[in-house]
C-alpha cells in the first residue's frame, strides 16, 4: 500500500473531492467532476492518485489528520482536560474549520486501505481518550470509560455535517454553543441526583415479532438485513445487487425479482431501519418510563437488537444516493419521528427532569452517538452492546462535567 506524498496541488484536489463526496455521496461523484472542481482535465488527477479509490482513501487520511491536529492544538498547557475537550469540539465546528471527509464507505475500499482507515480512526479515539483521562485525573471530567466516551464524541462530530444547515432557524454559533453545552452538562437537571442504571428490558417482544413472519416474508427480511449491513459499512458505492445475492445465498434472479436497481433496494433498507426504530419508540411508550430510564432503554434496545435478526441498526449516510423524490419523502418520515422525540424532551423539561435545552440539538446529539455504531464496532468487541449503550446514555444525560451533589 503506497501513500501519496501530498503536494499543494494534491491537497487542493482532496479539498475539492471532500466537498463533492460530502454533498453527493461517493457513488455519485466521478473523477471528471472532481477534475472540473479544480479546473483540470481528468487525466491530471492521475498524476497524484491512482484511481477513485485511491483518492477516497487519501481523503480519509486527510480527514483523520485534521482531527489529530485539532486535538493537538486544543491541548494547550495549563488548562484542564474538560477545557481541552471543549476547545477541540468548538474548534471542529467553526465555519472556518477545514471540511471533514465523511467516514461512510470505509469497507468499500480494498482490504489494506480499509484496515488502515479503521486503525487510524481508533488511534484518534485513543488520543482523545488520553485527554479525557487527563480530565478525570484533574477532576474536571467524570468518565469511567474514556475510550467509549471518545468514540461517542467523535461520532457526534462526524454526524454534524449531515444535519447542520446554514439556512435553518439557528446560526452556526448557536449550534456550536448548544452542542458544547449538552456535551459538557448533559440534558438531565444538574441539581437532581442521576438515578441508578435500570435493568435491561427484554428483547423477546421484538424477536418474537420477527419469528412470527411467514417463510417468504422472513426470507425477504433476511435479504434486507444483509443488504442493510452492506450499505452501512460499504456505502452505496461498495454495494451491488450481485454482492447482496451472494451474501444472502440467493440467485441474481431472486434479487432482481424484488429490486430492479440498487436505489430501490437502498430505500427498502432505509424504510426497514426506520420501522425498527419506530417499533422501539412505541414499545417504550407502552412501558411508561421516566425520562432517565426511557433514554437509557432506547439506546440499549437500538444497539442490543443490532446483532439479532431484527438488525442491523440503520444508518442514514447513504440517503444522498436516493433520487430527489424518494429522498425528500424519506427524510420527511424521519423528521416526523424525530419531532416526536423532541416532544418527549419538551415534556421532560416541563416536568423538571431535563434542563432547558434546545430539543432540536439534543436529539441530533443522541442520534449522532449511535449512528456510527455499526462501523465502529463491526469487529471490535471489547464491550457488550449494553455497556456501550450505557456509556453513551451517561454522556448524553449527565455530561462530562462532574456533578457536585451527593448521589
């Protein structure tokens, strides 16, 4: 595996390619479009990068290096660990900050490239965990598993480009302030003692519902599950109907009977994932849980069901591959479910359980933590899904800053 030596021109190409990939997805961007963005002929790109895959790989490396440099810049001497983390987060979100590549199609790369990107992502998480450890030592941070907290923080930041808009009701500075506030202080009222973690809910109702499918429906659902896993890890660029047929033990004709092209299969996978999340929400509503338990159990169910026949957990980073009509309709469905969660947050604010947070940003922070779970933890199994979920919930509810009242 050869890593290109980056000239100023190569850096310019990577910046332009990163913008295009973020806006249109890897699958929908051609080398010709990248060349046009830097006012070059397509052949000129090949002086710097062997092919499109090599270009994407170096976009990833550039993005990872940006993260590393920004962590190093935030770690000034003489300030505590929490302030370093806050400076890093705020700096990453500044408008003048370099645009990050989106870590969405890593496993579509050749195995050597994919391993390198995954390894460097975990190295960055380990660097951030060292800063969190520093905060624990100096008393500015409450955190009992810094590496998981680091993964959660990076996941939040990697999710921001998918929802942050310069044309919404908020300014970028308001978004930065809200994200910083929730990460630091959590959403749970600071003057209220944080409850003990509840017992996990049973997965049986979800598994029994899946087991009740007839043979034909179960086979179709299994095909969507396998396709969803591929879209999660390889993205639209690395997933084909033929590869899904092989993974599912089906003939090509069997796949084409249901889907004539990849876009319709992706839409079916996204709808399946959203239906799974809606079923979790409805189940929790029936349980009539309090604010703290509801959030904990929601994250637990989402991650614990991932490796069951009900999974995998859906990721939404491929939606730009959909045509405009399907994309708008699907996003509308997602936003409708998100508004229901925001309504729950507002109710808990009114009941005095949550701080007076902006519910819009709170939901996007919670979504961001879990969104990348299938990519981070596909092969790394140092923690159970429930352990990961509980650490994510703890960060969202209690924040990084220690609570000074008795437990």
